[in-house]
């Protein structure tokens, strides 16, 4: 989607604010003993009250309102009845449609007490990589500048980027063009245009960054079972700093 007027931008902001509030509530309630199903039901209730639809459920018939990936799953995890455990590294991804506007955000965290040194390093580096990618997204710049900045930040921190999990266009559907690579792709020279709506969502790992699909047909996990973290925002490209509608 390309934002053409203030009305459209206001619609994206409303949708993004709901995503933000749901994600924040879920992260706050992700405590030892709580299940993914309980978190997902809370998210669905918040969507229902706002008149919104779960994006993965509406677009792909995903078996949850949100994606909750728990310790060992990198992305697209199905909410289930497993109680969260102290020290679990989890990722929650919330995306929805509200009044015709689709937005998407995600974050990783460690359940319970303080993360280990290695977990904290991974989380901090992934969040920094996302931020670097977001602020590389300026109208007139080639889209591969985003992946270049993300990859450089990951390498500087000693991590690899998962190249098969990418950001994407969004706004009128959950997945639109263009693909927003999290690593430098020389051929991706498309120029970013003012008003373009995209997600920036790097996945970082200390492992080999290869992904395998689970038998459930949805969940994606690291082939080497190394930890993986993700952070994500939906942004609107401008000629200056981007508008982060899910912040």
C-alpha cells in the first residue's frame, strides 16, 4: 500500500495502535504458568471488542489469532496449552485488519526473571538491527539499504540474519509487495517511494540461520535448534524519518 492522504494515514495509525496495545498486553502477561492459548484468547477478545480481525486467521486460516513461538520455534508458532516456563525465549507476532487497514508487529522476550547474558545480547542486537533497518528506509533510497544496515548490525554483534524470513509490504493485505530483505541483496535496487507501507522484521541467531517447517505445516524452527529472536514494526516511508505506526 502507498499512503495517499491523511485519512489513510489515520486509518493505519488506528490499526497500528491496536496492534501495539495487544502486543504490549500479551508481553506483559507472558509469565511462567501462562499458556499460549490464554494469551491468544486475550488477543482475540481485544480484537473483537475493537471490531478488528486477526490477519493470519482472516488471510490464511491460521489456527490462532496471533503467532506465539516458544523456545525452539522461530516463527509462526501455533498458540497451544503448554505453560510458559521461566527462561523461555518466546516471540509474539500480532497482525490484524481494522476498518480495511492491515498492520503487523512482533517482539521477542524471555519469560520470568532476567534473561541470561547470551539471551540479552541476542535480544538487544535484534532490536538494534530492526531500528537500523527502519531508519534506513527513506524515499529515494534503494530497498536493499534496509537489509544492508540490518546485516551489518547483526554481524557487528556476532549474529547471523535468517535470510528466508523477510519483511514485506502491508496495508491493504497482510502480505504485499515488496519483499523487504533482512540481508543485502545486490539485485534488490527498487527505490523506496514516499508513502510506501512496509514491515521491517529481522530474525537474528548465533546459529546457522537455516529454517525448517514443522509437521504442523505452520511452525518454523531453526535447523540447528539455536535460539532466534525477532522484532518488527510497520512503517510508512517518508523523505525523512519513517512513521512507525505500531510504535
